[in-house]
């Protein structure tokens, strides 16, 4: 049996779902000759680590501790029934993670899995990577920091996986990586990488008013608490940056041209969420309605996409042919079109649900299993 | 630098294209810290092996030898300018391959790449696999033999790759494998896995007569020399079998229900290709025209698909909603829809060119690179 020891950073929806998946997949992995042992979990304030890493995985206990902490509205703390565990404070946590990576690096190996949404994990991830650990991310922030940090993190490219950062479980990163390895040069990637904006654009196409669509989307739970977090395009820009860097481009977030769906005078610094929803939004209806009509006259539809081509990454509304994979898109699915020598006239298209804790955590788990050959 | 020694079986279009790709990707792979060394190539009658395997790869020389042999209309033979090579006859070839696998198995490792279309390679592939070699296939036959042979071949599942057997370079096998690893149970796979039949079905949808479509497809070079090799559905059945076995089903080719697009009395045993094209085909027009019309009344279209569901694999014409990924398919692209817990209502869709030597060989090369962690 091959053992994969894991430290999990982030106890939110994705992290918890990952623990659930690891537990429910034990028999599947056992048949594949693999045991995933979760030896530590951390939230932003503390780290809970199994005393005896070689002994056994503590997934069930960690899950219980997380649920207990969350239901009590507090961070991980001195756990009930966790006799084999030690709790570390934020300050000690990084030291302990690095020490674990150092001790396991040369023997069994260690995988550090970042399911947080923090920009602060980059240093510890770089450190453990340099010590030989594998790094798996659902967190986009460490991959969208300064290019120099990204390059250090991705230096040992075979030991890092981040499929779930773009399109959740959809095999986008894996497909791009395969094309690059096979010498098939990628000329263009176009993606609708936000379920929320996919929904908004297909509702716009049906003639509804932008303000109504966004209010409905919010009440259906499709948007972030402040919908401007979706409408700004920033999250899609991060995904685009990850894809562009995968192509070897040395660019930063600041190099991406982002079209926000609201003007800066309606931004969070100038207007509360409530005011934006009640008043700001409707000012945007007319202009978008016109753009939809203009596109329609040409047989096109509007999509909010990320376009990666000719060393430029642009994020915003594009007119696209109604009968392309992106033009036909309805609802909240993600779609990515990849053009290369092998997929020149007709692109390689990957489509499906691109969000959700279940799907995202499943993508992380597939990444972990994909790294099995690096473990003893 | 990591070295991946390769023996290539099959000097046809895919095998040759693979050698081209390996040569043109040298600098890309070098940057990734990988050197692919082709140490032997074989056709059905002989094997040409580098004398000193550790010395260097002989890709250029092998390519020259293959081209020379092919242009002379003969098998590989005593090569010009190949001082470092030895030629083995068919009988010696298997022994030499096994001996190479045996000597390299415990050290650098060896990859045996089957780009032939032969049913005869299964024994040598099983043998080298048991000796620790990696096996990469574009050839479907060894994977669609008796289930017992398949299980022996796939026993060391991490050392075998066969992405190019289904949808050429499209990441179908990789995606199914990822879903299984992540414990996301697959409930249904539907695929249009033949460019030829994809073209035929979308032309039928446009109201053209079946006989005209097939004759046009043949003259455009879209079909096999005898179009019945496409119309029988056998090639798609093999792809379906590979997918079904990937799901863990212990089934054989005989368990697949295959709907041939021509009746047995028009088969190769009863009728020449010329007679089939000139006379047989037109007898099939009316019935297919009616089926298209019946489907259309219900808002459906006909597609020739492989359906894998509830432990059954069926290959044939299905009525599918016009607005599904498969229903929207036009032309010769392949499409695969995968339904699972994560992709329940809306499937994971993978679409793109599913044939061609370039794309198929690129898929094989990506498989080889994907195995790099198993090499020294």
C-alpha cells in the first residue's frame, strides 16, 4: 500500500467536502493500493496535527473537530476526543507544517493541500515545495501573486497540481498541460469561467433587464453576498492569469485588461450593496440592452469571457457567433475552447459545471491521486 | 535529466507521426528535464534496435529507415547509415523486446508504445508489463481482447496509458479516470466517437440521401476504403468497450449490442465494395429518411452513438434532443457526454477532432510524458 500524508489548509466548504470525499472514497482508493492519511488541518488561526503521523489518518476526527468549531462559530480549538492530536497557534502552525514537510520530504512524501481563499499561504507553500513536498491548490491566490513567486511555487512542476482553480473539476489545466507536453502549440483559449456571469449573459440574451437578472441571481444564491464581487470580473481574471502562466507567459494580474460590468462610481467604496442593488443597477440596463441588440443583428450573442491570445489576456464582454460552443452556452455551465495546431478550425471544447464545493473538492482529490507515483 | 527509452511497435501513419513529434518536441521536453530516446522500432515483420541503448536515441535514423522501407514498399530492413543498429526478424523481435524490458525494467524503465493496428501485440505487451515496463497504446485491439487478457494488461494500471484509443487526443480516458479516482460515480457515458458517422448523421439531418452522403464521404476520403468498415459500428464498439472496462465492467466485445448501418446481406461476404456503393446503399435511403423525419417531429435528431449505462453498452442510432451537446454536433468532431454525481443534470462534455495521425500521435506523446515520474 502507498500512503499519501496530507496537511489541509482551509476548513471552509471545499476543505470540509474534501475530508468527506476522502472518507467516502477509502475503499475505492484501497483497491487502487492507496491510503490517504490526513495528518493535519488548519484554519486561519490554528493547526491541528496528529501526534503520530505514521500511525493513521485522522480524517473523521478532523472533520468532527471542524464541524464542532464551525457550529460553535469559533476557530479550531483544543478538540474533544482528539487524544492523539496537538493544537498549534497561527504562529507555531507554519513552523510545524515546515517541520513536517522536512521530516517526510525524503521518506514518504507530504502533500500540502490549500483549500483556503487566503493570499497568505504562498510563503509556506513555497517553503514546503522547496523541501520536496507536493502542493495541491483549489486556492487561486498563491498562483496569481507576483510572477516571481508563482515561478518559485511552480518550479517543481510535477509536484504541483491546481486543476480546481479553473472550472472546478473540469479537466482544463490537465488538457492544456497535455497539449503543451505533446508539442501542440496553443494559439487561443476562450473561456466562460463564471457560472454566475454565464447565467447573467444567457438571461440578457433572452431580453431580460440586467438589473432584474442580477437581483434574481442574488436571491437564487447564484452570486456572492455582494454581486459586485462577480460583476467586477476579478475572479475570472485570476483564472485567466493561471491559464496564461500555464502557457509560459510571464505576466501579472495588472497586465490583464478587465471590463467590469459596473462603473467605478458604483463600486463598493462609493455605494453600499443595498444601494447598488436598489438604485445603481438599473442605470446599467439600457446600455447592455443596446449591446445585446447590436450583436443580435450580426447573428452574434454577448458572452462574458476570458480571451487568451497573442500574449494578451482580456476579460470582458465579447460578441461571439451564436453557433459556437460559447454562443450556444445556456445557464451556469463553464465552457472553455482551446485552439491549437491539432484543434485549429474546430476547437477542443470542455464544458460542464464549473463551481460548487462537491465538484471543486472532487477535482482536488483527483489531483492528489494523480500525484501518487511521487509517494512511497 | 530524466531519460525515457521507447520501443515503438507500428510504423504506419501514427507511428511515423509520433517519431516526427518526438523530434520536433526535443527542446520543449529538454526544458521539462526529459529526454525521450527511441531505442527500437518494429513493423509487422521486423524490429530495428539500437545497439547501445544507453548511448542515445535514434529517432532521426529510425524515421529515415521507415521512410526508406515504405517508399521501397518493403518492411524495415538492413538500414542504410545505421551502423549502431541491429535488425531482428519477426521471430527474434519479441524475444529482443522482452530482453530489453527485462534489462531496463529495474533501472531506467522502458516504455513500449503500440501504434500498430494488430491484434497480435497483446502477448508481448502483457509480458513487458509484468517485467515493469510502461505500455502506451493507440492500438485498440489489445484492450478489446478477452477480458482476462485485458485485466492482465491493465493490472499495473499506473503504468499503462491509452488516451488515443478513444477520441484521439481528446482527454476522455483521463477525465473518466479522474472522476473515478475522486469517487464521483459515473452513471452514463454517451459518445459520438466516429468522425465519419458524425458527418453522415449531420448530413442526414439536412435531408440528404444516405447513399449520396456515403458516396460523397468516400470520395472526400472520410471513410475507410470499404465504407462498411465505418458503417458496421465495430470500431465504435471497441471504443465503447474500452470505456466500459475503464468503469470496471467485466464485459467483452460480444456483450455489446451493435446496430450496423447496413444489413448482413449487403456485407463484405455477399457483395463487393463497388456493388455495395453502386446498388446496395440506395436500398437503405428510404428507411433512414423516415427515421430522421419521425425524430424531427419530436424535436429530436438522430446520432450514431455509443451509450454506456446500467452495465450495458449499446452502439447504434439514437434519437437525442436537438439542443443537447450531441444533438448540436455538426460535422466530424467527436463528442462525449459524461454524467456523474457532480455532472448530473448537465453532463461533462468533451468535444473536438477525434481522429487524424497528428492528433492521435500527439495524444500518445502526452501519455508518454504523463508517465515520466516512473522513469529514472
